[in-house]
C-alpha cells in the first residue's frame, strides 16, 4: 500500500496518497495484533494495540509515527495537507513499517 501511496502522490492525488499511507500503517498494526491475539477491529483498538506495542518495545517513536499515519487518514477526509507534508508522512509510515515488520513475522 505504501508503494501505491507514493504512486498516487506522484500523480498528484494527495488525498489518495494519504489514505494509502494510513492503510499501510493500519494493516501492519492489525497483523501484529492478530499474531498476539489482540482485538484490532476499529480505530480505538488499533490505537490501543499501538500503545501496547510502544510499551512492549520501549520505543516511544512507535506512537509518534502512528499518529503521523493517523493524520494522513484525517487528511483523506479533510484535504488540508500539501504534497510535501504527505510525502514526509509517507516516509514516516515507512519507518513505522520497518519497526513493526519484525513483530509481524512468525517467531
């Protein structure tokens, strides 16, 4: 989804790029939550899972990067961010994915 978001941004569709960034972040949280048997249906549960992952990893950046992804989701509806901010947000989502990917893999 992140690659698709970058493609959308290159085409000038900031809103769709934003939503693809959010989608990538949400899907990895769901994947990690599923592996741990945590509820993950709905935004509130995603935020709770991120809080638990932040505590588990002792990495405060996890929460901050997820908040960036959440702001991209809001931008899909509000359409107030410019292309540069969305591009930087997608970079932050990539960092978030890098942090969570090892947690989503089978142990």
